[in-house]
C-alpha cells in the first residue's frame, strides 16, 4: 500500500467533454464535424476571418451548468468568457475563448468506489467551465495540414483537485465519469473519438515530505483510452520517481504520450511558461443568471447513475448486476420499459432471484437475451426463458446425439480435459431446441453422454 | 506620485515581440524601446485617479445574457472552396504550412 | 448635370435617374482620386446600376465604405499589405443593410492601416490628402471616407470610430461625422480594432443625411452579441421637433485648444444661445486621463485582435505589419502580460468605469455636452513623426465619449487662418442620438457652412 512506498504520486485531472450540441459554441454553424471532409464544416468565425464575432450557444451554457450541478458544484450567477492567448496553427484567432476567473460552476465533488481500497473515494471538482475547441493538425513529411472543422465546437472542461494517488483510481474515476456524462445526455464521451479527453497533471512527493503539493507538475497530453491513461500515468510516475531519486526535480512541462512505445516524451515548444494574457472577452456581454434560468437547468437534471443504481438494488437486483446494468443509460432505460410491460402482462413467470426484476436484470447482464433487438422481441425472449419449459425428452436425446456427432473437435477437446468445450455443445443443443430446454439439464445429459462413451 | 516606470530595454522588447509573435529587426529595437517607454510614462497619470471601490470588470456594452438557441443557421457554414479561397497554400481541402514540431 | 454638394436627402427627393447619379460620381472619382487618394478600390462593375434596386429607399445612390468594412464583391484590405489580396466570403451586416436599402457601393476608402491612426498616414497604400489643401492630412483613421465626401466624390460615406476615427477626419475635412452609441450599430464584418470601442457610423454632407443613414445602419444584430436591443428611432423625422436643450460646456475640453478653434467654439455657443438653448458650465474629468485609458485598453484589444493574421488561412504573414501596428501590438501585449495586467489593463478599465460614471452624473444636469472636436486643425503631412503616440494625442477630445460608449456628432463650424476646416461636437447620453442630431441640425442651419467651394476645386 502507499504508506509503505517511498513516494506518493499526486495526480489531478483535466477532462474535456465535447458537448453534442447541434451548433458550435460561438456560431450557429453545424457542429457535426466528425468524419467529414476537411474544411467543410467551417464558418467565418471558426475560420478566424477578419470581422467575425462570437455569439454564445445557450444550450452549451445550460449543459455546462447542468454538468457542474450534477457534480455538486456551486453555480456562478455572474459569469463571463475570457480570451486565452497563444499562437498555434490550429487556433485560428490566436486566442481561445474560454473562462478564467468566473467559470459557470466550481467547488463540487464526485464519489466512486476505489478498486484499490474497495471504499468510497471523494474527488473534489475544482471547476467546470466552457471553452471552444481547436482545429486539427495532420503532420505529413515536412508539412502540416490543417482542418478547421472541429474549430469552435463546445468543450466543457472539468478540473479536479490533485486528489488521486494511483492510476487504478484514475481509470475507475474516468469510467464512472463517462457513464455519468452519458446519463446527462450531453455528450457521447468517447475517448477514442476524442469527445472525452484526459490530461492528467502528475507529480510525486516523498512520503515523509512536509509539503502536500510538490513544487512542480507535469501535464500529459494525447491519451486516447482509459487503458492508455493507466499506462501513461504509471510510466510517468516511474519516470519522475527515478529523477527524484537521482536528486533532480522533474521539469514542469507538457509531455505527450506515445501509445506504441508506451512512454511519455517532452513536447516543449518554447522556453518558459506560456503567458496567456487573459482578459475578459469584450465581444460577449456578461451573464447575470436569474432564478428562472437556474430552474430550467434543475428541471433538466435526469436520474444520475448512482441514483439509478440505488433504486435498482432496492428493487431486488443483485448489486453486481445492478452495477453492470446501470453502466448504460439506454440499456437500463430499456430494462425499465420491459419491466413495466411484463409486469402488466398476465404471464406466469418463474424466477430464481429474489424478485422478478432481479431475474430479468440477470438475464440481460449475462446476455441470455439480445437486448439490442426491438423491445417486443426482447420481451418475447424473456417470457420464453422464464416460462417453465416442457422439454420433449425424446427430441432432446436425439439432438444431443446429433450435436455430439457433428461436433467432434469440441467433443475430443472436452474428453482431453478442456472442460469449457462443453459450453459450446450446450449452446448448440439449446440452439437446435430453440430454447425449449433447461440448460442445466442439458449440461448434465451431455456430461453423462460424453463421459460414458 | 513618483514615476515608477523603468525604461524598457532591448531585451524587454525582444521578449514582448516573442510574446506577440512579431519579428523585430535589431535596428528597430532601440526606437521601439524608447517609444513604448514614452507611452508607459504617459499612462502613469492614471495613478492620480482613486479607483478603490470600482468593480474589477467593465463592459462597454449594456447588453447582458446574450445567448442564442442551438438552431443551425445554414448561411454560416461556407462551401469548402470559399473557406480556402484566400489560402496561400492548400492541398486536398487542407491548409498547408511548414511542419510544426 | 452637376450633383456636387447636393445632399443625399436632396438627391433622393429629386428622383434623378439612378444611372446618371452613379455615372456622375463614378466619373468624378476616377478623375480626382489620384490627387486625393480617397479610394483604395473603385468598383468598375457597380456603375451599371442594378435595375431592380431602383425603387427602394436609397434609389441606387452610390456610397463609399471604409476599407475595414467587409464586402463580398470588393476586396477588403484595412489598408494593410497583409490583406492586399483578400476577398471576404461574407459581408458585414451594415453592408447588407445598405445594399438591401438600395445603395450602390461605389468603392472602398483609404484609412490608417488597421485603423491605427488619426491622419491616414499609416496606410500601406499612400496618404489621403486634405481636399482643402493637399499639403495637409485629411485626418484619420476614416480619412478616405471624409475626403471623398468633402471633395464631392460621393454623396455620403461610412466610416468607423474607435476613438475619434469618424469625428477627427470629419472635423479636419469639413464634413459631418456621427459616432453612434456603442452597440447601436452592428460590428459584425468590421475588421476589429478595439472591440469594446469600435462603432461604424455615417460621414455625410449634412446632419439630415447622417440621421437618414443612422436609421438604416442601426439595430440589434443576431451576429453581434454586443449590439443593443433597443428600437431604432425615426431620427430624421425627429430633427423637425426643434427641441431646446440644456447644453453643458466644460473648461477641461478647452485646455490646449487652438485659438482659431476656440473662435468657432465661441461663435457656435452664441448661436446656440440665440436659438434658445441654455448653456450651462459643467465639470468633467480632464480628457488627458482618457488618453491613458484609451491607449492601454485599445492597444491591448488590438494586440489580441491582430493575432489571427498569420498568413495561413488568408493574407500575408506578420512580417508585413507596419511600424505603427507593431508598436501597438507590443504595448498591448505588455499591458496584458503577467505582472503588468493589474497596473495597466485592469487599472485602465477601472478608470474607464469612472469616466462613464462622470458623464452619467453630468447628464443628470444637462441634456447634451458641447465641445471642440479636435484641439487643432489638420496637421501637415509628416508632422506625425514628432509625436510619440500621435493618434491618441490628436483624439484627446474624442476619447472620453468613446470610453464611455456614448454617442457624439461633429459638424463643420468654420475655417482657420490656414484655410482648414474646424469642427465642433455634441456628445449625448446613452442612446441619445436623437438629442445630439437635433442640436447639430439646428446649429448647422445657423452656421451655413460653405461645403461647395472645396468641391469646386475638383472639376
């Protein structure tokens, strides 16, 4: 555990969530940029043409505040945008419109169960603010190509306090946050697609150090999946520990992650810290939100994953199953529809679980029914599975024999000790019997048949 | 109030120019440092004005809460040819620059 | 047919053949532009009047637009080498409004490059000379628009003012110039200089014309979040109301003002009294503080707004910036930088708040304020180099109103001993365009400034 290690990692996160609004953050051009031909989803503002002016997207603001509120943040009733200046070819105006000292929301928290300790971990959310996305660069030989389709798309940035001290917690936090964001319906939060991005800030301190916060931190960019997040953080921690052991302080810088080599590398573009020269965006009037506006945000709040989880468990679903089921809002929504339908039907259904809800949840979680199909079909499958089966014993024996004959390899494998091969055979029998058999009974019969011969 | 403005040196000008992404010729550094220092001397007169109790931010516009509904305005997105029409260097729909390190 | 000196309003009343009017001003422009350099671009295609425009409000009458106003059919350069071959794929809101109202865009006028200046001497495409005397400047940064109207090359023009860039050249070229309330006219499609200062506005032969054009230009714009959602008044009709005002006059605005200018100020005040207005002495913060406020805040915004010119998506790269632009970008970057933000940018913003408050307090006692527009008349070409920050220094009397975002109008009031025009101005409260237009209209009628003689110099 950490209190036996020499060093304790200090990790804070910056997560960008791309909001799925129809239009961009500061102009009403389409925001549907992903996969489109280059520079076909750009208007004058996103291109940084002379004379353009930003006009904020109301939905983006509402969603950013909704996100903040759902993370238990305080809402800033008085807010504004600011200009953040730096020069880079993917930033057409040479400033990004973001928020500096008056973000829409601040000072919240998010809880999850740490896979390391098995207990609740509480992460402080420093702030949630809104900013615009940049264009994309493609490096080709000794040239760089620029596509501005993504320029101006809204990003909600979540910043946490440096409350993490290991990569497993970070990974779990990200997974839970992803589900949380998807429940809000504001983003598909997909790390591979770039609609959820992570930049961890990592430093390391001596266990015995008086200073809680080291005097440097390293930011890591270009992490494209939760798995890479864990790897990148672990690599970086080791790298920093090594430096500190040699008596050096790691340089405060931004580093990229190379997922092929599994290393972080320095991305220093120029010496010295960036001076962003923030000042309030003069083209966008300030916001003074009244209670009516804030009420609309409250009304938008859906049931959150942890709330649904608690509710499902109360319905008698096994906690493990309830957890898996609630990872997807759409699947658990479908589940609720199914429950409503089935309960109002006259069918007499059996269930081994404490409650019918628990049984149906188990079927879905164990993929015993095809939840992707239309609701009618799923309900049919469920009813079929939970209706006591009248098995035609004669037909069953025939089918078992036929399956054994036509699947010699799995049969041999099983006889040679590969126990799992029987699962395949059971599946084949069930398929042929069109589900009109009890899998447990089928297994017994198959085992008997195979060990006898 | 005593004028607390120090003269901007050529190094200062170089640093500011880098911040502003400008290439200043060496023979212009002296002139710019004098002109900028003169400007800074002049604005010292602001120290005469008591601004305690004045709000931190000021917006000239009297408008507030300017926001728009999330509805697509078809006239905003430009055809690709127009997006690229003024580009000095372009290829296959992209803007082209020297490789960024 | 001689349309010289005939106001826009009068031309519309006359119901001339639009093609005749267009041809007249087009030919005059072609003949005389070389001498004055008012235009950077004259539209060769526009003289063929678009027939379906004939019946609308402006009857195809030609107007000139300052070259920082985006148009789709003419280049827009901001008088800078950087944009020398830039064709915008979109047009400014005010361009739309004018063409929808039936105007013909005759061409784009010269200006200080990026609007950085008060004399049009920093243009990358030559200086605009003063039609009264070509050894002197026309003023800036809307020098081309002012000179074009003064010389009778176009009936009216549009300029922009950040602090003094409409009123200054209008005053020095002997024409009318109106800076509306900030946010009264949309900035969408105006190449940004000082985002919290820029105001497009009319430069005309008469106050009535300015009122007419303001009605067309004004209004909230969904493409400009800072534009004001207030009804557009019938400014032209209101001129007939003949209201009488309490007019404030502050000694602080006479500090350092030229003798000849003061003579025009005094005679204007006599006229205003005769007309039945009440002149009241007031105190206003000294304009010199507005110079500091303007210099720091405008240059900060400039440093930010000019960052996008990197030559990647359009235009040439940053090495093509002139010295004035470089100077302003650098001071602005410095004022915003870490360690200096509080002392410079933030302090200037706070003083700006006080300047606005100062005006608001005064407008509780008076309806409008009267003052000279510029402390001196037009400078000689080249004099600019003896000033450290010429632009801000020249516009001292215009900067306070610009800082406060309130409207102001200048009208010609006399000629100095050098034969150069003198301008006087009215400043009004927030959205008080109607008041200052009415006062200016009444004074203009009394003064009867001769605008035709200078046009006659250009056959």
